[in-house]
């Protein structure tokens, strides 16, 4: 059932046919009926009700069941642009642009890379009376191989490449990219997670290369997640991409993801909930039936913390949680403790988790 149809029913803006379809769909299970009830509460309620954060645990109370889906993308739609996204916490001073000659510039969230590079070029042009940038190993910055953007824990960063393609990097991510793309090919290298809006150019395919796989695209919107030692996943929002890993390749349609599990061989294709995959981009945490260990790992990247557990058993218990990324660490831990029946202790950047 399309989320937009359910939203129209919840807002009393649906056609008679749509109402019948949604009611029939909801009648097929208790969870779906609760889903519809929560949608009416969320979309038809007061502004205060819409701002409420809801949680539910697997095997626990179903009163808030499936509410995550109704927050369907206050900010996200398949056509939403990177520049429209709420980036979460205040920017770190640690966002770095590392040039190929080893020079490092620290960026604010508002700094745009192309403007920085043009500014550097103008400085050296005024100084030397030439248009070239400073040399490194016989090359000029205008002839460099690749620059790097390094985004630390606790922040995100959005910027535009030379060809107009837009990229948003999640926390703990690095992107290598050329100042000028080579004719007939556009290639970047990613470690971590990124959302990309690629400018269409049939004469110059765009490639995103990671340790685990390579994504080829002519022009589209998609998300790539490739943190070291973790499951690799490319999710397509709009357009068409081909993912290759070794001798295996998969072509994705919108709403599908390609997954390479840790230590596994071969790519797997599956349908995904875009709200959950793109939650980071929209300034949210959305965890659906996720182990506590994975939840805390997401938080550790965002809040720049180290998490340990008194008992390993609690790490595998699964929970459903929706939460705003603008919360402080203390607020986030308190919300999770209410859902997961845990206690926590903070000592600087270290957080100790113990089951009640």
C-alpha cells in the first residue's frame, strides 16, 4: 500500500475508492489496523501531536506500532534535493578538504568546495600573475589526481562537484574526487555513507567506487553505504544504477537495494523502506527491528562516543525506534532506555550499557 494513499485517507482527502482500498488493506491484520489508526492520529492530529516521538519494541506494546512509517518523510520525497535537508547537529570544525599536495583546509558546513578551490586559484594568480595553482610533485592543483573530503563523527556535509552533481556525506565518511573530471568519465571513491544526486550526462557515466563494489550511473538519486567491516548497501531512489562486485552485478530499480553482507560472497537484491535508509539524510534516526548493537553503533558515529556492554546478550535484542537527530546525547540515551529497558552510564566519550 502506497504511503501517500494512506496519508490522503488520514487527512480525509482520499477518493472513495482509495478509502475502500486502504480499509481493506488495514483489515487484514491487527498491525495494519494500528498502522492506519496511528496515521490518522499523526496526520490528522494537532501540531503538538505531530511532533511527538513514538516508539515500540518487538513483542512489546503495539500501541505505537508502525508509526515510523507515518512520519514518511517530513523532509524526504524522491525528488528532494540535498540542499533541502536538515543536517542535524552543529557542524564540527573537523570537516577537512585535503588537497593532493597534502594541504588541508578546514570547512564549515556552509563552505562549498568548488568556491574554495576557485578562491585558492585566484590567490595564486594574483600572487604569481599566473592562473595555475601551487605545484605538488611537478603537478599543479588544477592537474591534481584527487582531493579528499573527510567528515568526522557527529556531523554531515553537503557539497557540489564540478559537473553539478550534489553529494551529502554522513558522519565518519570520506570521499575522494577530482577537481576536474576526465573526459568521458566521472569517478569518485567513497568510504562511509553518501547520498548522491548525479547530473545526467550520457557521454560521461558516473562511477562510485568503494572497497566492496562499484556503482555505475548515467544520472539518478541513490544512497551508498560502505563503512569498513560492515554490510555494504546501495539503495536506488530514482533512475537506474548497476552495481558490480567481482564477477557479480545487479541492476536496481527505484525502491530496491543491493546488499553485500559482511564476509559474504555475491550481491543480493531486495526491496527496502526508503524512510529508514535515508533517515540520516533527513535529520532522523529510524531503526526498524534493529539489534541494539547496530542502533548504538549509529549513535556512536553521530555523537562521537564509544559504547560497551556489561552483558553481550542485550546487544542482539531488536527494537523499533524513531528519534530526531537534533537530540542531545543524554536525550537520545534516555529515549532508548525507555524503550530497551537498559541503564547507561556516561564517562566522557565512553557509554556503558547494562540491561535492567
